[in-house]
C-alpha cells in the first residue's frame, strides 16, 4: 500500500510506458454559488498537470499549436469606437486598445477619420447626438458603409454615472461612448437620406417659429404700449415665414411619390393634418415597421410600470420622441372632436373615471397605433380601426 502511495505522489516523472492506463471520467459539477451545472472531464490520477476542461477554454497544447499556425482559429478582436462631437473638433476613442486621437470637425477632418476607421474595421461606431452637429460625420460614415449609430446623450451620461465615471472632458466622454457601445451595443438604424434630412430641417424650423410666435404673443399682452407695435410687426413677419415653410413642406412631399402616397393614406383619418404627416415622415420613419407596443414606446405614449415588491405605483409615460409627441397631442385634441372612434374612446374613459390628461394620452396611443396599422397594411381609414387587437383591425 505504501508503494502505491509513494508512486502516485512522489514518483510523478515516470516514463510514459510505466503509466497505468486509467479511464476518463466525465460528470456534471455545479459552479460554486450557482445553480448551473457545467460538464467537465477529469482524470483519476494525481500526476495530470494539464486537465482539459470542456468549458470553452483552450488547453495549453492547443494554444501552442494555434500560436505556431499563426493564430488560426482564434476569435477576431471586436473593435468599438466612440466619437464625441463638438463644433470645432471630433474626439475619438477606441476599445479595447484605448487608442485616442482628435480631428477637426470639417470636411478634411472627417475624411481623415473615415480613412483611419476603415483600416480599423470596427464592429460598431457610436456617436453622441449633439443637436444636429453630428449629422455630417454620421452621414459620411454611413455613406462609406461603416456601422455607425447616433445615441441619446442622456443614455451615455447615465451609463457614465453607473460605471462611476463622474469626470467630464471631451476625451473622457469619447472613451465612455466607446465603452457604452461595447457594453450596450445599440441597434443600428437606417440613416436618413438627403431628402429626409431636408424635411427634418424644415419641420424643426417650423417648430421653432411656432414657439417664437407664441412667446411674442405672450409678451404683447404685458408689454408697454409703445413696444407693442414692434412686437406686432415681428409676429406678422413670423407668421409670413411660417406660411412659406408650410409651402416648402408641401412642395417637398409632393416631389416624392412614396411620401405623397403615405400622406394621402394618413390624412384620410379625421383629425390628422399635414403637419402631423410631415412630422411622422421626418421624425418617425419606423412608422409601419414596428408592432403596436414598440411604436407607442418609441413615441413616448406607452405607460411604464413603477412597481417594487408589494408596492404598485401609478403608470406614467416617459421618454420617447418629444417632437412627434407634441404634434400628436395637438392632432389628438382635434380627433377627440371630429374623429368618431377617438371621440367615443375618450368618452368611455372619462365615464370610467379617468382624468382628462390620462384619457388624452390613451387617445394619443390609440391614434398612433391606428396610423401604424394603416401604414403597415397599406389601408385607408375605416371605422373598423376602432377595434384594434395587437395593432391590427378586426
């Protein structure tokens, strides 16, 4: 017995021919602290220096063989790029190499950036949306076939706080954006073409002019008498410019047969006007491509749960595309008066004790779901859309 024990623990460097033949034993073993089981293989002899685990790990011999072959069979290193955009420059960070550099935010700088990113062949390029300043670089990267996506700055900032990165500089922001892309991997979306960008710009400018008209009218009531004349003239000029933008929007939509067909479809709904149609074309290109739940969440009219343990909080809307939601609200107010389906739905909610604002938001959600179903199915307005199940008229 002593000889066997001595042989197993002290005489481990024996010749291969002297080793006893011992069968392999495979059995499932639970990971410490987890309910999952992993299958691994082990030998019952004590001299084995290199047990082979069947858990996706590569044995030493296999690693050496792959190194001799030049790394064949090894997985490709994924590269993630974060770009922080400012008026004068672009700060770029790369993960996992931690490489950083800077280029000017102009045609020359963007061309240099495109060339360098092509050489890197990144898996994802993430750009923080910065009030439209990011459009030239995103458009150029998209034209070159690079995987680029613009993300909400709030998401990146919340991610930075969650990872403990409270300092803020352009270089740090670029690194955080790259880390965000690596960890979250935001979904790539189709980029807007030149015509859609023009429509988007006109819609944004129209919204700004409407806001200025409202502000000037509010100032007019409290302004001194000798100031009111100038305010009145400014209001008239803004209203004239607003009419010009509306004409430009109409001409631009008529220039595209696809847009024109979609607008005619949407305007068949009572309460839906040209402003909502143009806004949906420019700022909600996903209309008709998503299901009823995702389109409502994208616009920001889907109630979100606020539950924790035994506490059940009040559902409320949050997030989404504010520009679309603002115009949808105005159209819903009109639809509550003139659209029999939305009008009846609103009355039922109010009769059930719902507050006016809650009922209006529910009507907004119903209206956008109806419009989404119409575009998806290519059907004009019909009273059957009053009964929707899973976004489809029954």
